[in-house]
C-alpha cells in the first residue's frame, strides 16, 4: 500500500497542536524535529507512518500518534460517552490536545454512565462501523449483577430471537446467557440498542445493579488496564476484535 504523505503544518494542525498559523509558529521557532533534523519548511511533505512518533519531536516530546488511531479504555463508573450528556466525559480521560484532532476520536458505541469496562475509541470510521454493525456479529460480553436470583428461563428467552423490548418494533437478535451464580451472569449480545442489557433483564422481571463489559469479539479487557486508563490498540488486538469470542 502507498504510504500516505502529509504537509507538516497540516499534519500538526490535524493532531491538535494548534491552528495552521499556530503550528507554523512552532515550526518557525525550530521546535519541530524529524530524524534529528530541525524542520523549517512548513510545507515539507512527510510520510505518515505508525513509526512517526519515534522519529518526530514537537517541543522536545514525541509526536502524538497519527491517524488512524484506535484506543482501548477501561471506562470507570460515572463517566459519560456522549458529548451531549451532562457529566464527566470520557474525552476528559484523554490528553486535552486529542480533543482537537481531525479526524475526531469517537467511542465505538456507548456505555451508560453507570456501566464500566472495555470501550474502544477510534478515528477510523470504517473500523467503527465494522465493529458496531450487527451484521458482523461482533459479540459484546457483559458481566451482569442482578437484584434478584435468575429464574432459570432467561437463557432461553434471550436466545430465542423473539424478545421485543418495550417501545421497539423489531425483536432482539439471539443473545447468549451464561449464569455464573444465582445473581451474576455473562451475557453476550451482538447489537447495541439503548440500555439493551438493562432492558433485557427488566423484560425478564429482574433489575441490573451492576454492569461491566469485559470482552468485545475476541478482545478481553486487560487485567492491568486500571479504571480510567487507556492505551493504543496493537494490530493483533485489533484483529482479535473480529475473531470468534472464546467460549
Ligand atoms: N446495555 C446496557 O443496558 N447498558 C450499557 O451500558 C451497555 C449495554
């Protein structure tokens, strides 16, 4: 594949380092280096490769990762995924400069404020749509804690492909329930409807008291990723999202 090239000033502006004029100021002040050489030409064309942060420094620090960028984040309790909702936004967990990136970083689907766990964030639109499209059957696994013990018929109800949530006109696609104890279970769904898991258990006469997503496709939330922490997704992890979920 041909290596994409970008003009230096545009590259820096798109990574949120400032307006075109501001980044031209940074370059003019000799604060941008590439392979140890100070860059002075704002229109210099550079190869946009994943190793760029190792080769380029801005104000003495490695360049931020260029697009396409995909992150995994351990969403903590109380953080909201949408820009429009009130409350602490997950974008506040990322470096402030990243809010000015173009293309923008967006969460891959949403978790409720009171749901914790694995959340992917990307500026790669086609990737985002591949993950959320129910046609691709990427499973999202939730660890559910319930107010009351399971009745015993929930697995069949969720697997039937006929469960209709209140106010909706199409039934849910089959979902897989795996009880862990009388009041806890793993539930894997391939859709992402509004408050889906909570509403599924409400339809089964129960109430979810805690919800944690621990897996997307074949990608597990790493045990060493603390609530609120994030990191860049590696190529193997990205591929794992589209692998069959282990049983
Ligand atoms: N289902 C829900 O009800 N809430 C979430 O945050 C995710 C799935």
